[in-house]
C-alpha cells in the first residue's frame, strides 16, 4: 500500500500541473465572505421591453436587407478560391 499515493499527494501533483499550465491561483477566500455574497440579491437593471422589441425588429429588418449582399459576397469569395 506504500506505492499508492495518498489523496494529498495526488492533489499536490495536480496543483503542480495546474500551476505549470495556468500559473498561480488566487488565494482562497474564507467561507464566511462567500456566504455573504451569495445571500445578497443582485439589483436588476430597469429594462424597457418595448424598446428592446423595437431594437430586435430593427436588427432583423437590417439583416433581411443585407442578406442579398452577403450572398453576392460569398459567391465572389467562392469564385476567388477556385
């Protein structure tokens, strides 16, 4: 059983590899601070849904108008590849 590495040793080996690949990790935070941030609700921004729907409509209209141009450009690029 002496040949079987303990969980601590294998964790250190993974940490060495991780440090090699990704650099040093930031220090671990305490559990108390994490719990405080998880319980606080994030404020939601005020979103005007009517303006959002209008902007989506404008974007779809613009894409429909650009579609023939994109087809011409793609056929031109295909011709240049040959």
